[in-house]
């Protein structure tokens, strides 16, 4: 069983670059890893540059000289569909959406359950997708608050 999520970064023009993450998308899973290990714009953009991922981990790239693949991943390293499983880039590349409403539609239509956004002020937000609400009815909450609610 998987909890699908999307991880994105809000650009200066308010557009959003984002990728799909297949496993552990709930706030105490992906959300906590983002909060603990993805605090710089540089590292977040490095993550997003991988394209869609199977599993988020502390490190974006494996240590030099190690074998890392989808079937035999190095512990603590992101598992990406293109880099680690050889999936076609055009089907897993990051998507860019001009607005939150456009990003929300992608997540909702792909049955994603959460969207995590790194904002220009350096904070993370979490939105739990409500399939019955419009994008402007979605609540973006601080990730710390979403994690506390999820852990309760």
C-alpha cells in the first residue's frame, strides 16, 4: 500500500516545480523527511531535478563508488524512477505549473493525497487533498502543524 504525494518548490513568480513520490506520502513520512533533511533550496532543486521518485530519503545521491539501483538501493538514498530504474525521462520528469490551482489539479487527478511545497520564505507547507473541494478551498498548513496532527 502506498500513500502518494507530490513535492514541489514555489518559484519567485509563484509557479511550482514538482515531482511525484510514490511511498510514505503522509506527513509523518515524507513530510518529516522534508522537514529534517530538505531545508535548502539547492538540495530541494537537486531532488526535483531527479524527476518522479519511488521513495524519499535523507540523501539525494548515493556515496561515490556505491552501487545504487531500484532493486538494490543504498539505505538512506532517494530511489528515482529514471536514474535508478531506467524509466523514460519524458514520463517522469518534473512538471511545472503556473499556479497552486494547476498543481492541485495534477495531484488530485493522479489520486495524490498530499502536496508539500517549499515556499520562498524557507518554510514547508502541506495540503491534504480534498477531492470534493476546489483548489481555492484547499488548506495549505505549515508542515510542522500537519506532522503534529498526523502523529496524534
